[in-house]
């Protein structure tokens, strides 16, 4: 029964993530309406034809804006996760391979970064750059995710470095960088992949929050967080405007979290040993 729930979690997560990816791909080639076109005569229309999800307070097609918002959130998620993984994983491996003060110094630095949430970093970067942008949000979310990758990589790397074949490689004179590349990194890759999936969901949620606060994409760029901000004045008179972006934010975050849990159950070697 446990195995069934694990497979079901993985399948549901993959399906939801696939839905978001399909929306993003479709938005690159086709949109039923211009997502930024203002049409006062068509404002606040209920879902129907040709506006499948209705229109907002400016007469803009909600479905078209949802499509473009999927592309923006995936773009932010990919770049943010890459920043976190490409910096955090090497830091964690180096810290694990340096048992002295060097490794402790690296992890204390990661702890300092961990104390600054993505929202605070985005505010600081926006103030430094003179305003919020997608680059600001991607950078802030990516920097904020570095400590999680570093801690995870260090813990997994310590387990790998304690194995007998690592000792044999050291005795044979294998350089530390080669041990890290050929032995440590391939063995911790499944754990890093799981963390990347979870961090992707957190990045989407953080981007939506930053967009809501005006610290991400410009107001003219459709994002799910910005759509929620624009819908708040119609929350009681026309809740449809907040329903669709809120639904897709929830589905995207849930999808990546379920995908991460499913991947952890399937490919995490530590859990496999426990069974």
C-alpha cells in the first residue's frame, strides 16, 4: 500500500508539473488574445466563449494572462534553482571535504545567507537596482536557496566520503577534485534532484509573493502574483479574477512538492537502504 501511495504521489506531481510546462510552451507559440490589451467594453466578463476564464477589470483575457504567467514562473524557477544548485552544491561538497576551519567557515557563511529570506533579499536588490524586475526576483530567490543545497550536499557528501572506496581512491593518489567529480557528485545527484524539485515549488511561491508586492516583473508583464494583486479590489464582487491565478499557483507548488516527494521515495538511496 505504501508503494502505491508513493507511485500515486509521483504520478500526480508529474501530471501537475507537466500541465504547467505545457501552458508555458503553448504561451510561447499561441495566445487567444493579447494579454496586455485593454478593452473597457469587455471588462469583468464571466467565463465563457471566447474568454474561457473571463476578463479582468481592464478587459484583459484571463486565460491568456495565465498562459504567459506560467512561462514567467517557470523561467524564474529554473534560473533560481540553477543559481542555488550551481553555487550551493559545490560549497557543500567542499565543506564536507574540508573537516577543518575551512569547511566550518563555508557553512557559517551559508547560515548567514539563510538568515536573509528571499523577500528581504529582493527588497535589498530592488533598492540597489532602483526597482524590481524579473532578474531581481530570480537572483534573490536563487541566493536564498543556496543554503538549502549547501546543507543537503554536505550531509550527503559526508556519507559518501566515509565509504571504503573513497579511502582507496585517496590511497591511490586520486586528487580531491577528481574524487568529488567522479565519486561524490554522481552519488549525491539523486538527493540534489529531489531538493531541486522542492526548491522549484518554493521559487514559484516566492515569485508570486514578490510579484504581488511589485518586486518582480513590471506591471505590464502578466504574472500570477500580479494578477492576484490586481484582483483584490474585486475579491467580493468578482472572485473569479482571484480564483484562477490562485488555483494555478497552488497546483504548480503542489505539483513540484509531490514530484519531489515521489522522486525521493523512488531514487533516494538512503531511503532504499532503510527499506
